[in-house]
């Protein structure tokens, strides 16, 4: 059992991406193995997955045990054929070619992901029951010290304008990391309050499940 503080965490956003490459097969295994002819990935690369499996679609994962035409999706378990029907996971993969650190982060918060429920009661009962259904949309909220000369500003600005999802990586002091993928927006007008740091507000609306890796 242990706890940790986020102090010293490093936030980065996808600065450039490689060409999307077709995935012709993904195994039902733990970890899953993807087939993409002459993909060119090496162990430790980060890739964004587009897949017919909704539980995998939109996720950012790390490459492991890479071979010429195949690679493992580290930490991804697709062995349950009920959730991941065999043969339906094909799609494409795109490497996160470069990252840029988002410096001067004043606040990092998450919202959404709350479990929704269907409530029911039988005619003969005087109590209600709940079963879980979906979860609400998740997003990240950022407050960033205003400085348009820093490298992350044009990247967030472009993401705000083109509405193309970007990978986001949060590296924790322990060495572990959290990977996100989502639509980034940026309010280009900073807060202006006397006696307080000017800040820009940014959001990342997630399009796929979060992926976590231990140190």
C-alpha cells in the first residue's frame, strides 16, 4: 500500500504524428498482438489505435516486443472474445512521433467518468434497485501560466482550430505514466485579475480509455 503526490509531474502533448498504417489483425490475447505490415515501430514507441473494438478504439498504448510486421499492445488485454469479437478489431495505428512538454501548468483537474445507473423496481416491491449502465464523458481541465512564446502554445492553438485528437502524456514522479487521447481546446484569452498570475484555460475531451503504465 502506498500513496504519492503529483508534485513534479510532467505533462506533454503530441506535437507530431506519423502516417496512419493499416492494422490487418489483432489477436485475442493478453497482451494483444497487432499485425501491421512493415510498421517500423520500435519497443517503447507510443501509438494511437483506431479499431473496430470500441473498448480499444482511441487508446494510446506503448509498443512492446516489436517485430517486422507485428507488435504487442503493452498492457492491453483483449482475451475476452465477448468484449472483443474475434476478427473485428482491425483498423489503423499512428505513431506519436514527437512530444512537447506543456510547462507552467497551474492546475490539472479531471471531470466526468461518473457511473450512470438504470433504476428499477418490481410491482410487488417497495424498494428500488440499480444496475450500472454507461459512464459520463471524461475530460481534463488545465490552467496554464500565460506565455505565447512557449513551444506548447502553437500546438494547443492548432489543436483548438483543427479539432484533431491529440495524445497527452502525464509522467508522474514515481516514473509511472498516464496516457490520454482527446480533442484539445484552448481559450486564447487569459484571465486578468489584479494580483494573480495570468492564465489560459485548456481542456482535453477524451475519445478513448485511459492507459496507465507502472514505473
